[in-house]
């Protein structure tokens, strides 16, 4: 009977540890995705830089 109880406790502790690891991995993945999206949104919302000579709206015939 003691072995059954200790086996059940060990199984429960293992399941708890696995669940904790899964939650930690999920949170880290979500954090990384959020950081990537924020970075992409900042890049997209920044004012566009002036194009180099010869690539603007007018045709540069000297190029």
C-alpha cells in the first residue's frame, strides 16, 4: 500500500512539473512573438527615409 501511495505521489509531482514547464515554454514563445510583432510594427510605422538619388518620383537622367 505504501508503494502505491508513493507511486501516485511521484506521478502527480511529475505531471505538475511537466505542466509547469509547458506553461513556461508557452509564455516564453508568446513573449518572443509579441516582441517580434512590436519590432515589425515599429519598423512599419516609422516615417520612410528619403530614397537615394535616382530612385525618387522624378527620373534622374544623369544617372
